[in-house]
């Protein structure tokens, strides 16, 4: 199977093979989201074991988007040196690593996040506490944490994205007929995703 074991390229990133470790919350960060030597050792072990690309567990881009304890965070500059050291160690082990940027949205832990979970609508049955329906201002305010954290990651050489919060906007389960989202037209609805993509790709690093 030469394709599976041979090098491959994703945009500007060269991988030694096509094996990818799917994003997995490891619960090995500190209480405030910093990367630890234990988490670094785990990821280096994967790289040395032959995984071409590692996707980190989801990392919260804003404190109100934290889903669980000991989750990796990327919401303040002080967290970057730990991520840089981890990335350098994974590269030295022969692997590449991308960080899964996330805001947990309705699945944020209200105690850790310090407020009610954010959602497109006040839907019940998903969150640990009644969610707050996001306003247009809340939605606009969400672009920057994703885009600026990507910018902060240029040095470490980590890039990736997903968002539980953003995908909720495109789900009928999370947005019902009385919500802000339904009062937006299709162009407005897709604008937050488009803005994010534009800002992130302008600012992202090359490896
Ligand atoms: C313990 C655990 C933690 C996970 N954490 C994440 C995560 O942080 N982000 C994510 O997108 N998926 C997460 N997943 C989902 C996995 O990345 C993967 O998609 C899922 O386990 C299905 O893969 P499989 O079909 O190979 O089992 C997690 C799964 C497990 C079991």
C-alpha cells in the first residue's frame, strides 16, 4: 500500500504518511488549558510510532467555550510557549500536529465557562444549564477569537479548526423557529462561517 505509507502533502504541509490520529480530548492539560509535559510526551510517542498527522483534542478559543476539565486551551498568549514546545517536540519526532480550535457552544460547562452556554436558540435538553440565545453582536464577537488564535499559532506551526458552536448554527436541532438565526437570511447565516474562513486563511501559517 504505497499510498498509505508514502509521504503526502496537504496544501503547504508535508506529511511522512497518510496516518492521522483523530482529534481526541486527552484530559492532560492544566486547569487553565496549558499544554503539559505529559500531553507532549503522549503526542511525541504517537509521532515516533509513525502517525503522520496528529490532531489535538479540541482547544477552547475563549473561556466561555470550555467543554470539560483539563482541556487544552488557546485563549491567551501565555499558552503559546507550551504549544510551541509541544509542536517542536512532535516535529522532532517526525510528525506534524494541527490544533482543533473550538468553542463548545451549547456543550460548554457552565461552571468552567462562568456563564450560561451560548447557542443559536434557547433549546432545552442539551446543556447543563439553560442556554443563552446569541444576539447578532454575540455572533460577530465570535469571529475574532477564532481568527486571532490562529494568528497566535503561526509561530508554533499548528493550525486547524472546528467549532461545536458554529456547526450548531446549521443544525435544526439547535436553532428553532423563534431564534435569532431564523430571522437571518441565508447570506447572513453563512456570513459568520465565511468571515472566519477568510480571516483564518489570511492569517494562517504555512506549516
Ligand atoms: C475519548 C474521546 C475523546 C474525543 N475527543 C474529540 C475531540 O476533542 N474532538 C473531536 O472532534 N472528536 C473527538 N472525539 C471523536 C474522535 O475523534 C473520533 O471521531 C471518534 O472516536 C470516531 O472515530 P472511530 O470511528 O475511528 O472510532 C473523541 C473521541 C473519544 C473516544
